[in-house]
């Protein structure tokens, strides 16, 4: 019986991964709802990062809210830690290499690289 529950919970985690993939696609496309036509659509890496931030937040909320479906606490903690860390690190690297993409004027982006690197750890 315990083996059956384990398989059932594994399927919940695979379903969770599939749902997050669909959530990512929908949220990414919703960012382009203000476009008038397909010719206005241009790939924007910043939108990918913004979508990842939203999905990473959903990971935390869903794992906490539906804890009975996801009983593996160590796995849950690992999923949360990886999702938050990876997204935070990618955004920091993006800011480090392209401050203008975060609305900073090049002259106003006065934070030294070393200081930003410390924040991105």
C-alpha cells in the first residue's frame, strides 16, 4: 500500500511540473496582450525572466497550499530553494550585464560590479 502512495505522490509531482510549464507559457503570452498584431510581437528576454519570477512564486504558494498532495518535505524544500535561487541569480546576472534592461540609465547605474556581485550570491 505504501508503494502505491509513493507512485501516486510521484504522479502529483509530475503533474505539478506539467502545470508549471503550462502556467509559464500562459503568463508569458499574457504579457503580449497589449500588442495590436503579430508583427508587434518581439522576443524579449526580460519577459522570460519576469515570467520565471511569477512561476517561482507560484511554486511556493502551491506547495504550501496543497501540502497534502506533496508530502515529501525535503523535496518540497529543495524545489522551493532551487526555484527561488535560480530566478534570483538569473535576474542579478541580467542586471549586472545590462542595467538598462531594468530601467536604469547607464550613468545612474552606479552600483559597482563587485557590490552587485555580493548581492547576487
